[in-house]
C-alpha cells in the first residue's frame, strides 16, 4: 500500500525526494533490495541532505550484514541531523556485529 501510494505521488511529483523515500521504505518492508536502494539513492540525488534516505540505506546495509557500510550511512545521517536519535538505532548493533566478525 505504501509503495503504491508513493508511486502515485511520484507520478505527479517526480522530483520530490520524500516520494522516493516512502516508496523505498515500502520496498524495504517487502524485501526488494535493488529497488529500495535505487529509491533511497534517487532521493539523495535530488536532495543530498535527505537524512532519512541515509538512515534507510544504513538499514539496507545492516540487513545485508554489511555493518561497516551501514555505519557509514548512519554517520552521514547524523552529520546532517545530529539531533535525531533514530539514526543511532542500529549503530551500536553494527559495532557489536562488526567486532564479533573480526574474532571469527
């Protein structure tokens, strides 16, 4: 539903980064890795300070167990919006997983 609504929005406003973030979030929930990443990157291309797109890209990398890259996206989100704690959500977990992988 979210993905369809966002796609309809983008049909009318194709330069709205929020539409790409919403559609990417719908795809993230559905488990479509390529399409979700494309949408988040499109949002950043349209507006480089789209903080939630960096956070969502971090979430994508986190789900892919690419913890170093996830941390980099979370750091970018925090650079643009240091007051938002939601960017910290998976960051400590990334560090734990990254450190445990080094020990293996």
